[in-house]
């Protein structure tokens, strides 16, 4: 879907670190056989670009996946939501360990 490579080359260390954290979190989803949603990529980009804070990204993801499911929602998207929440925590711990 999206590639964070352009952010790895960015001159701003904050953007680079956020992109690396999101790439790791999304990579963990893919290792688990899940396909991250476009919503997750858009949220990641908003956070990397500094349009939203880490807490806003976490709330956005939590609220999105906590919304009532529709008949077209499948178990994979629910699993993606659970992994997204775990990924958000990974982004948080990556920030605090640097």
C-alpha cells in the first residue's frame, strides 16, 4: 500500500523516528498475516507529518475499531484492529526508549 521510505530519508529526525515506529508496527501486522487498512496508513501519515499527536492517533485508531461492526465487517478487520492497538503501543514504546 504505502511506503514510508520518503520519511526515512527526511531531514527531520522526529519524522524519521515516527516513520520507523509506524513501519515496524505495520510490519508486525503483516508478519501476523494481516493486511493493514488504508485508515491505519492515513492515521500513520497524519502522525508522521505532525498533523496529529501520538495520543490523537491512538484515540483515532481505538475509536475506529470500537465502532459498531457492519455485516460486511469480517473477523480479519477486527483482528487488524486488535493488532493496530498493539501497534500503537509499539509506536509509543519506541518513542520512549529513544
